[in-house]
């Protein structure tokens, strides 16, 4: 049926390291993954979550006041528990208008790892953290993930949406920029729709427009 939502599909074989750690890649919607897996994404100390996939996390899970009460600093990780699973908020920068560094990302991942180990978390799903609006390079981020988690039994699944979903950042100067795959074609309820969807959020004095076109059914 044209109204059906596509389930995530694995696109690559898991890349294993020491112990039972693995890094897996999936094409699909992050919010439609297994409900027993923790979720993770990056935010700033001010917990604005006003652009990109952070908007979807805020609308789906809320908890902004609780996050602020934790008073986490850059390089740390705030945590919510929703529906029996943990949702991790990697604090990678002080303000939403800033950009993270690889060091701040690494430190926040280390903090998340500590929480996972203490609480028996062995599966985490995430977008390509830091590689959309934050402009980090996935080749380097994936190496950091391996360095941080390779001595654990934690499996990480990285979600990307199909390339056919277009995302465009319309800056104040009219510059056209590609957003990261984690911002593509995801509506405010965390699933891909079959109709055209436009989401407008704010950030860096610009309007971020996320467009999802209708699916093309196979003939």
C-alpha cells in the first residue's frame, strides 16, 4: 500500500572490533528502529534543539526542563528515560549557534559509554552524529566511535534515510547547503510520510527547510 511506512533496512555488514562491539549501518528511519535500543544525538548546553533532527527528539520525547536541570557541560552527556529506554543527549558545544569539536564529541561519547556500562545498555541507535549542521566528517567520527566503544559489548546502529529525500538549508544569504542525512525526510512525529512535507525550524538566523517528496512505487 502507498501509505505504508517502510521499515529500516540494513545496508552494510556490521564492522566488528574487539569483544562484541560493532558498528552497523541501516537505511531507514531512526524512530522506527527497535524500541529496546537506546537513542543518541548531539545538542548544545543551552538545550535549544531548534534545528535538524534535534527538533524531532524534542517534539517526540520532550523533557527539556529535565535536561536543563541536569546542568551538563560541553563534553558530558544528559540522559532521559522514556518508555523503558534511555535517550542520550551528547553535549558537544556550549551554544546552539556554535560548532562542536572532535574532542568535545569524544568526551561526550565517553560519558555516554560510562552510563551505558553502569546501566547495562548494549544497543544504541543514532544518526550520523555531528555530520549534518555541525559539519564534522563522518570518516573521523566513526573512528572516534570505534576508539571509544571497541572494548565494550555495545552495538551501535547508525541510521541514514534514502538519498531520494532532499534536504536544503536556506540561509539568510540565500546560500543552498546540503543538510546531513540525519535531517532528511523526517516529519515531526518521527516517521516518513508519503505526502510532501515541509518542516521549518530556526537556527543561526536562518530558516531550515526539510523536504520529503512522495515515494515512487515500483512498477
